[in-house]
C-alpha cells in the first residue's frame, strides 16, 4: 500500500550503463550525470521514487545502507545518523567530516541542511522519520530502504541493487552478491542434518529468544538451519520473546547462536558468555558439544541488510555449523 502522496506519479527510468568503465571513466560519468541533473526511478518500501543519478550529497539514517554504500565505494555520504550507532568497521563516518544529522530514531532537522543533501535515505529504525523528512525538505527525495525480515535475503538484495543502480555500481554489486549466493548454498548444504538451532539475544542480564518468522528468522529460511522451537511470541515484534534458562534447557538446541546486544550498542554490563554460563544452559546439547556461537552483534543487530554485514552473517552461520 502506498503511504504518501509523492509516490503517485509514474516516471520513466533511465537505462543503466551496460559496459564496465574504468575508475576514471566512472568518476567522469558520475560528474557529468550530476551536472546534467539526470534522474532515475527506483522502488523502495513505499513504491516508486525519482532520485538523482549519482547524487553528490547523501544523508543516511540507516546503518545497513551506510554499510552498502561504503562497500560499493560510493563517496557521496555527507550526513550520518550517529548517536553511538555507527558500527566499529565504519568509524570513519563518526568523524567531524560527516554532519551528525540525528540518531536512528530522531532526525536533527536543523543539522540536516548543513549536509546539503540531494538524497536522504532511511530504513528500519529510522523509517518512521520518512514523512517528516519528506515534508520538511521539499524537493529532496527520501527513500525508505527498510529490510523485510520475512524475506531477508531478497529484500537485502533488492536494496543493494537499488543503491547500485543509483550510483552506477551494478557490476560491483552483482559480483559480490553472486559470491554470497554460492556461499549461502554451501552453508545450506552443511545445515542439512546439522541439528536444531535457537537464536538468543542477551541484554541487561536478560535473555530473549528468536525462531522462525522473526528478525533473525533468516537463519532458518535463508540458511536452512532447522529451528529448535516453533514461532515465538508476536512475529511483528523485533524484540524476541523473553525466556527463562529453563526454557532454553527444555528447547535443548543442538546449535545456539547468541547476539550480545549490549556489546553491539556499547552498553556496560555482563557479557553474553557470562549470562549464559549457568547449569541449565550448560545442560543443553549445544553447550555440551561446543556448538555455541557468539555472533558479530553489530552485523546481526545494528547493520541490518548491509552488504558487508551479509557476508558476516554467512561467516557466523557457517562457523556455527563447522
């Protein structure tokens, strides 16, 4: 369903370049396109939107988008939502070179003009800002590149391809995604018969569990790892189902994948290893057989749908099966 007025027009898309260009050629083409005011029509979570081709100044409110732009070598980001959310491998964007335009939940409407955006991108946690940003900065297109957790891989792929088309990086994106497809297929083969898995998230000393149809459901529907439980709680909730250690023992997973939320967001407190090191969890098959994997919490929890983060997810799932 289209949620706001700006998606009603049907616009013609520009053909993408079909031939690989040299680095110098890419830069020249990008400069020419920007100077000429060329546009391209893309599809985001809300419908179709006309955006500049190779915009020179982009404000980013989503870490997955920031990850993908960085991975593709796009040098157009001028403003970033910070507030402690920038992952450790993208810390260059935490510098004063990039305008702090708010955080993942609240835009700084006074700071954003300092970044002089040609394009603003939200997604996930920041998606609720979309209409405010579009209404406030009339004439600047705002894309919502939220990832659909119910179709994680395809949704991530579509967002990557959308960004690649805007910045004429389609060849680079296609090469990376093709490599990931091969790796995912290999991991899915490993998962066959490897046992049942449960994803746990620790935060503030508490534990929540995720299974099918959750934000971490990709473990099961993308990688083919069998779930240790059925659906848990409200599938629309991103916070999982609060569970006891007795629940974990009863589920008795063969594989445990653990997300340390406090580590991801830089909070002080007990580590996931400390929280789970108790008699009940030690009684599970996963603990007994050394099949507890402490995943990269930034990639799993913060950088949803990022191109480099997707590779990290593959690494973690594979490690848990090995």
